[in-house]
C-alpha cells in the first residue's frame, strides 16, 4: 500500500496526478553502460515507439470488506491500441470500478468508459474520447518470442508513470495453476526478469521492435525478477471480442482436465485425463465420468501429456459454439466410445457483490464453482461475503461463508432475487425476517429482528491503494 496525505478525492483526480508524470523513470537491468551501441539504440527506439501510447490509470474501485462497501483509489497502467482511443489494461485494474481516470503521455487527463472486462484472462478494455487521433501501439506475435529475447516492461510501478525496465524472456509458456491468484485457464504466462512491480499491471511488455508481445499482469510475492505477462495473441483475441460484443462468450462442458502423466508413464499414450465432471452438466448426463481419457473433441485430436498443455485443451472447449452439440471421443478401460454433448455457456468467473447497510452485511453471487464447493445440488442461493462487527446480521448469528437459500418462505435463486426481497422488507418495515442458511453440510435458521437494530446507512470511505 502506498501512503498518501489525505486529500479529497475530487481534488486528487483533477490536480493530484500531474506530479506522477514528472517522476518518469528508465531502469535498465544491468545498466546502460553494459549495452552495445546497437542494442542501446534498439532499446531507445522501442521505448520511443511505445511511450506516447502509455497510459497512467487511476481507477476508483468498489471493495467489499468486513460487511461494508468502500471505495479504493488504485494505480495501474495501460496502453492505447487505436487512434480512436481504445485502451487495454488488466481486469484487476479496471474491473468493478465506479470511475476510471487516464493520464496520457502528453499530461492530459480523460475519464474513461469501461467497455468490457474478462476476468478469465485478466484483460479489460477502456475507451476515451477526444477531438483528435491518439498515438497507439502495434501488436506483436507472442508465439514468435523465445527465452533469452530482450524485452521492456513499461508502465507505472508504485505510481511512477512512464517507467521502463529492461530484461529478457525467462520462459515463454509458464504454467501457473491458481498460483498467488494467477488463475489462467486458457493461457500460459510469459515469465520475464524485467522488473514488474505493483502499478505495472496492465502495461505493455515490448520487444526491441517496439511491438507489444504481452500485458504485464503479476509479480511473484517475495521473489525478485519474477514477473508475468499475458501473451499478446491471447489478449488480442479477447480485446477484439470485448470491443465487438462487450464481453467474451465461451463454451463449457463441465469437465476438469488433468495431464496424462498423472495417470500413466507411457510417453506414447495420447489424450487428456478427465479428472472431474460437474454433476449437473450435460457431459455427466451423457455418461462422461472421471477417469475417462478425452482423445478427440469433434474432429480435433486432444492431447496434454504435461500440465503446460492443459490451457490449449481448455481453450479448444471454450472456442466451441455455445449451445451446439459436439462429439467427445473417449477411451475407457482400453475401449473407445463416443458421446454427443451440447455445450453450455461458461459461467461468470466471479459473482457480483452488494451491500445491505441496514443489516450490516454484504453478499456475492453464487457462481457454479462456489455452488460445487458448497455441495449444493443447484446454483441457487447467495453467499455471505462479510458481516460488519456489531451489525444486525452479525448480532443475529449470520457469518461469512453462509449461503442464504430462503428469505422467510421464499427461495432465493439469485442476488437479484434477494435484493428484491430485501427491498420489500425495508419498504414494509417488517420487524422479523427468517433466513434459511447453509454452511457445508449443515443448515440452520437465522432470525433478523429489526426492532433491535441500531444500524444506519454507513458512510462510504475512500482509501488509497496500489494494485
């Protein structure tokens, strides 16, 4: 977290950012003196090509903590990809923002519109408007990069706008299975030793041609010179879909895959292991079971001997048309069999949040993954994400992790359902409300007695934070 003297948000947004742009830094790993003249010229040319399109991003994000909604002022990076003002950054930078301010290389400030986000790849697209064309970057081919190739990581580490660090590609296809929050089901990561720090998120990873080959996204906490970027070829597909449709639509089959080495040492064995099948999915209904080996998806052979190959298998499923049948060719017990399965639309990566200030608690939508972990037969209910200490909900016995299934005798199918029921309770000044909740395998009733409530609508805070 980056400390700031307390200044009203409106003042910071309009007047408090310009000093950051004066703190432009160029950090060349190993020092400029160690570079040959030709390499130095290429580094400077690459920087000069991209620097005019760099964006310093200041989102005001909604955060739900301890049963209360707050607003957090964060710092991130981005880059302009078109003359008409489309900007690419990370979802964890711009997602769930009430407003987003962008400061360009010419020191002008623009309020941006969030065109769309994709949490599955951590990509977001913003749009700014002006009566002039904007400088923009050129995409590169991330499939063409190789370990040892020199790259620049550009952005605003710790709020220091227009910074540049120099390093190499350490690994071009690093697999990270939900490590340190770095979930990436459809892609591997570009690992680099170019310095990536908090605030670099969303900035470009640039080759010495001045092409963007990745989006800086993560660093490994506690480590040095371990940064990770989203490959440009993956990001570019996502950005195109967001600009065209506002979101990314993917197919799902309810299958969890595992590499072949988890089941056999035979290097000639082909396919990918099906480790789990969602109980309510079309695949389960068709007869697919854990332990089956997926050999072909339609006419396309499937293979993942090692875990680095799993994202390509998942992406092949995601790229199928939603709601259309596909033939799964499986191997079970040495026999080959086929199943026809209709694809479903991939569910939301994370649910929407909401605050209920009179009761002093917050809820989040129950995604299929959360429902599966809670051992719920369906996807109904809402998850209690936080309770304000001393608030009515906490005093009544509601706890984070509870899943509300009913309000009085009415089933709660979604967050929207609960919001409507809650609104009715407040408008009718209903004194007693009974919640039916579940945690794990246990269910219980929680009585909300508003006659004992001393709660009131909570003032919203603005905190400072660096992404």
